[in-house]
C-alpha cells in the first residue's frame, strides 16, 4: 500500500512521470493541465513547495516502496479554517480504495495538524467514482455547480468532531 507523504523537492521526477503517464486518463474527467504545465514542471514544482511553506496549501503524494507516485491529494486555498480538497489517482491504481484511504488520511491531517475545521470539494456529475469517494469520507452534497462548462456537485465536510477526537487522542485541545 502506498504511503501518504507531504510533497518534497525529491518527489519532482516521480510526480512528473505520474502526471505524464496519466494525462489522457485524467483529461477524461477533469480539464487537461496543458502543455505549459509539463514544459515548466520544475519551476511549477518549486512554486508549489514555496506556496506550501506559507501554509496556503498542503500537497501530498501517495508513494510506493520504489518511489513511484500513485496519486496526489491536495488542500488548496487554505483560509479561515477551511480549504479545498482535490485528488487524483493513477489509472493503474484506480478502484483499489487508494483514493478513499488517502482522502481519509488527509482529512485527519487537516483537522489534527493543519487546524482546519472544514473542507470543500467538487466533482462533475458524470464522475461517480469521485462522488463515491467523497460520500465514503464524510463529505455531503452542498449544491449543484458548473465545472468548466459541465454540471457538477459541490461538497463540504465539517471537521470539528474529527478535530476534537484527534485532539483528545493526542492530548491537544483545539478551539473551534
């Protein structure tokens, strides 16, 4: 089972390989990142790490024993105790429970380590796999939206109870 790790500089080569190998697969359900993303990958990776250092985002990758990346789970636009969750899993690792496990772990980190009280997520209506992951991990539908011209659903997850439980286990006390 791949290990969830916080994004680091040394993940760059494996992350680029992951994105290249899965580009067409991802583009079937989310907008393509475009050639510029791949052409300027090293600069983009460095910028993400710098942004992560500010606390505005928290980036994670699912790393196998050989260093191969099987997925990523990100928290972006962190502000006022909330963040937007996004994730993608490699085609060859899909339907194995990796997304559900990784999202659960990131929700726990969001509550216990990053001090967040809620998360937002969204997916297109024609992506039942992503909808199932969000439902299994405690997200509830919050309304219909449009994602790049396609019908979608917005979701939210309240982390207050998870935060309290994590604080009780670790001895920490958080104020909501």
